[in-house]
C-alpha cells in the first residue's frame, strides 16, 4: 500500500530528521507543508533546509513535494487546487510543526501550537482516506507534575511556562478529536547520538553557549537534577516506527531518555568545563547551583529589603 504523507515542520530540526527517513521508505511520498507564498518559494526553502543531505536533496520534487501553505491559517493556507488534491491523496498526517520559543508571547504560542493544531485536525477530518494522525507533542505537557508520569496519563493542569501550556492544550484537542491519532512525547531533543550533529541550536544549547561565554555562573536547579535530553535520531526513528506500526491508534508514546542514562545538571556542567579546558583552553569557573525554591526565596528577600530601604529613605 502506498503512503502519501503530509508533514508539517519539515524545515525544522525534527521535521528534517523525519523527512530523511520517510523518503527512504518504499512506496512513500512526502508532501511537506512549507510556509511560503508560492511553490517557487516553498521549494527554495526546502532546498535551503535540506542542503546538507544529498539523498534528501535529491528527493525534492520526486519523493518529497513542497506544498506552499501555513497551518496557522484556515484551510492550511492552501490554494483551492492543492486543497482538493491533498484531500484525495493524503492518508497519513505527521504534525511536527510547532513554536518552541520560550520567549514568545502567550498569543504567539497559542496561534501556532493551539490554533495551528486545530486547523490540522480540521483538515485531516476532511481527508478521504485518512489512516492516522500523528501528533508530535512534548514530554513537558506534564507541566509541574512530579514523580513518574505514565504514558496513559493525560496532560498536566499547571505549567512552568506558556509553551508547556500551549502544547498541552493542543494535545487535548487531538485526544478530543474523532480521528485515529497517535501522540509522541519527546523530551528535550539534542543532536545525533553518534555524531552530535544538530540542525539548529536552542533549548539546552543556549545554556551551553552562555556557560562557554562565561555569562552563566548561577543555575536555578539542583546539581542532581536529571536532564530530560534525548538524541534527535532516536526520536525520529521511534516516531517513524510508531507512525507505520499497526494497532497504535489512540496511544501515547514517551520518547525520552531512560532514567539511568540521563545525565545530571552537575555532570553536564562538569563535562562542559572539562571540554572547554581541553579544546578551547578556557578555564570556566565552577557554576553555582541554586534550586528554584531557594532562588525564589532569595528574590522575595531581596525585594523586601529594597522596599524597606526605599521606605526608610
């Protein structure tokens, strides 16, 4: 049976990893939804995003079709012709597109992660031959919950930031749909497990950058905190297997690092300092770990002291 896959987020890190694997599968054609004004711009963006991989680049126009659109818009921003065509062709949707910027406003995150997912579900509901809707969520939909979070448990009720909340809301929309869905919850995605290669550098990489620049001496967590990082190739391999596996509809899969293999914040900081000394001749100062509750207490104490001083003055 041939598979026609609609893939969002194809120019991003995980989306590119997914596309790399999809184009190598027999009888699979990828329709990559690319935010652009027309087909020319869509193909240009796809080539720019995939230029590092010869096999992936060669698939463009053959096994990988660039589709101009925008999933934050009604009808995915598709032209009437493309909308009709895809409604007949697509039988598998992999929604990997998302806004992951923690610095983005609540409105921006909601527009992409919540409204965008609702638009994707609406489009998928009209497909003539839909087999499965695969939603790439995040392990952080658990929010502020503590302890063991099981796959059968739904998203949390309180969150540390707007990103977590927006992804949790989107996941609840997927669960409430009448579609045959599968949810994948990856941890914090980092580079390839063998080479370390990463398409872009955010999340934990931003922290590493600040450490190497000597601009991050205070870390608001405990040194013993386990870091929920997971290699991008592991996430992509697992998501593809889940997408094509039988009898997975309605299930949730945690694509996270085993607890025994997860490095602690202290171990990562020590490794970065050792690596910087060996490879860059940098002698970074040992960071100070202050867990959030203590940091919050110090902030309250400082603000109260400043207020009293101002009052006395």
